[in-house]
C-alpha cells in the first residue's frame, strides 16, 4: 500500500507540472494512471477485508 501512496504522490506532482505547462496529453495519461493505481489500491483493500 505504501508503494501505491508513493505512486499517487508522484502522479499528483506530475499533474501539477502538466497543468502549469498546459500539457493536456500528459494530463490525460496521468488521469488514466491515477485511475489504475486507485483501482489497484481498492482491490488490495478488498483482499484485506476478505482475509479478516
């Protein structure tokens, strides 16, 4: 989970730069990457709940 938190932080930092530089292509890529990391995080949380 810590790796996902780190990835999310990195994506947020990159998104800030993409917004400030008006790089819409990078913004789109980062949104997709963020959604993927969030989905992975949610799946891991479901596994933890199932194992409790």
